[in-house]
C-alpha cells in the first residue's frame, strides 16, 4: 500500500496488504517450486476469506473441522484423502498427473483404502476369504497401446467384502491379516487372473467429519460397486484405476467422482469350458477386461504439453522443472 | 434436501469439468451461505491444483501435513490456528470481522493460547507466579470513542512466563492450574490494573508441522514481546488485541503478522507516589494504556459497508444475510 511505503516490513497489516506481505516473507525460501506453491496457496486462501467475508465463527469451525479430520485419521484411515475425494480434488490431481491418450485405460481415484501389505499371489489365487460374497472370476490382460502384452507388471487389486467394508475397517485386522486384496504379476502374454467376490456398492466412512459435511450438504455418501486396480512397472506410467459394475444405483452419483464410462464393465457367466479351465463352478460371475498402459515418456510429454497450454491460457509465464511449473523470472 | 434424482449425473469428470460439477452437487444444500462458502472453496482449491499442476506426491505430502497438524493438536494446542496465523489468515479474518474506525484500539491475532479457565481477579491482582519474571505494573482504562469510561467490561489478559512459554506449554499444568493469565472487570471509571511480568519475545511452538513448514520457508518462528487482551461486553464489539513492547528485535518481523504501530507501547518506571498507591516497589516497570472500544452497531455497519464495497469491486452481486454475503439470485 502506498501509504505504508515508509513503514518497515510487516507492520500494520490489513485486508488489502496482508497477501503480498505474506507472499514476500515466504519468498525468502530458496526452493522456487515451494515458493510458487505457497504463493498460490496464500493468494487463494486470502481471496477466499475476502470474497466470503469469512466470519470468525466460520473460521474457527473450519479449523476445528480440520483438527477433527486429523484426529480420526490413523494407519488405516486417512480422513484428508476422503475429504480430497469428496471435494473432487483427488480426481483432478489424478487427471493432471496421469493424462491418458486415446485407447489407453483411464484412471480413477485411489481412495483411502489401499494398503502396502497385500499378499502376492500367482494367477488363479483367491483374494477373498468372505464366504458370503458372490464368487467372481476375473480374467485380465495388460497391454500397450499397440496391443503388445506387457509382462511383469505389478498389479495391486483391492475391494470390499460382501458387507461393503474393506478389511481395515474391521476390528482385529492386525491379527487376521489382509483380505480382499492381493498383488499379482502379469505373465508373458500380459495376462493375470484371480478369484474374488462380486463388488457391492458401499458408503464411504461417514462417522467422521467428512461424513458430517456430506450430510450438511445434502449429499449421499455412496460409491457404486467397483474393484480397484493399480499397475506399476518401470518405464510405464503408474495407473490407478477401478472397474465399475454396470447398472449400479450410484453409477452416476459416485460420492467421490470416480466413475468414467470407459471403466463401467459388464459381467457374464463362466461357461463349462471356462469353468473347467479356471477351476470355478459353471455359471460363476465372470469379468474379463483388457487394460492398456502408457509409457512414462509418453505421459510426461503429454503432461508437459497440457501444463504449458493450460498455464498459457491462464496468462502465466512459467517454465517446467522436473515437469512442474515455476515462474519464469526475467 | 434434494433427492438423488434431481442431482446432475456425474460421469467422465475431467480437469475441465470437475469444478462446475462438484459445485452443482454441493448446491443441493438448502443453506445458501454454506453453498456459497463451498463453491468458493472448491473453486479456489481446484484452481490452485490447476495453476500449480499439483503433483500426486505434493498432494499426498499436503494431506499428510494436515493429518500431522490434527494429530499434534489437543485441548491446549491448536496447530491449525497456528497454521492460520503463519499464513496471515488469522490477521485477515480479524480485520474483516472487526473493522476499526479511527481512534479506536486496533485488533491483533488471538493466537492458540487463550484458555477459558483463567481466574477472575479484582484490580490489583498479580497474574504471574513466575519469580524469574521482571515485575510489571499495568494500569489501563477502557473507554468509548468519545472518551466515556465503560464499566463492567470483562477483560481477559494472558502472557508467557519469563521463559517465553504459556502455562499450557508446561507439563503438570492440570495440577498447577493457570498462571500468567486472569480475567478482570473494568470499574466505574473504566479502569483496571494488575501486576504481571514484563513480556519477552518467544518462538511459537515449532516442534510440529507448522514449525517444520516455517523452517522449510526460511522463516523464523519468533513473536515480539507482547501482552494479550480480550474485551467483552454486551453491545460492544468483541476486541481481541495485544500490546507490543517497543524496540523488540522482532517488532517488524512477527511470525504471525500481528504487530500494528498503534499497539506498540513504551514502558516507564513507577515513581514513588505511584509505587505507594499501587503497592509495588519504586522503579517497577510501568505500562499505562487506554483502550477504546467500538459499539457492536457501529462495527456491524462498518463491516457491512466494507463487505458491499469489496464485493462490488470484485464484480460479485451479493446480498448480506446476518452480515454475511450470499449470492443475489435473479
């Protein structure tokens, strides 16, 4: 502010000068990416307060909401991922970081229930210990955009049990160990197959602050039935996705915005030959799917191109360092 | 609450359409103020991710940072208030909600250390039990803008001990009870006076996520020496402020942006007459200050005027309901 030009730094801060001053003090940092992130964060945060004339009570309620999210979180529950999911941020961040060229498998939200302790199984393994679940035979391939199989891809697969809960949502999970989750490797033909149970729709955890927020907003907390998949192999873009069962009641109202038409799948029933070959009962629900991965290089190129185009459209003069924008200084 | 069938279908969400769709689904809520807050929040959050091309790793680091802030918080520590403080948000929210007409006492940040269990003391009480502190005699008045004394104002006063820690930062506070804090009432002349200790500069709690963030940003975590005051009386605008000791090393670089020139004070030494009158040793450090409160009505009027002007400047067509803006619908 002109009237403060003779004042020493950081004195008499007001609605109008707090933002540039906060950004100035944060710009002492040598990490230019962090400076850019903080500058945009502070600017948006302050603009939010100015546009809404945020009241002291609303401010305090928001801070207490955030404490609540942190305090209900633990090793197997991440309320802030859930918050990011229901605000559409998770879908957005995934879309920015994993752009998909035509014909490749689209991504979906990770959700808060992936764990790192799933047992590795050979193809044919049964990932579920739930006797109430409807048996599912799932036969998949993973290939490149030209239809060439990709071998030795590490595939994480996880789903809920028939009650709509992930294993980590049950008491005693430490003793019982993981269930309804496994890790597989694709073979020379890019194939992997497993036995699981037919996914069911389920409510996201709604006993915490995020559930209360959805209730206040008049939103339901359900996700349509799906199976999670995560694909990893050096040189290939990390793919986090899910397959959604066609016809689910929540197909077009997923609480976390994850559904894409290309990820909605149909199931059939295993015929006699298939049943014999894969060691299941005839008539078992059968899901077949072909996943298509993109190389890391192709993804990086597409991501860089999208970034530069978007930033230019926003009128921002930026350069990319390690594929992340920082301001271009004169 | 709108039924599901009224909600727009949510399918194939992308970088470009996730924001309007999230806002549309949140707009089912009947509370128009909450809808407005959520709309601005989601828009800023998404714009932040789009402008920074936020990476999945940065997103995860941010969510884990927030979990850390929640988990280190407890009854006597609120890491999110601290975060709001160091990001300049607290100062901004206070400025929006408590605009000050000329001649009134300016506000400052509340900080995370106010408690509700301070003992009520008559004027003359000694709020400190710290034998290491430099004794301070503080004689104050509270008046209106025309110089008329205001009686029966409830005044909360709190400061650190001589080591720069609030009582709640020490072990065993539950047993020992509050120290360096008290509540007083102004008398017929608007006067209140107390014995305390001379404030010292101190670092804000920096053993948690917020401290680590400041370190990463190359910012120090110090606050200049100050005494906190909070004034409450029906019909008068709630005043949260502080008095800062002139000449402090951190006077112009307060980690939480709280210092205003009008709140920087000088101390003198109690002369013989004063010492005798107030029951302290001659030469005791003496701080005299006159606080000026504004009526609730005057503050509300000023707040409404500022809000409408600011929103108009932003090109937003809004109306105020309970002094808070919501969009003016056609």
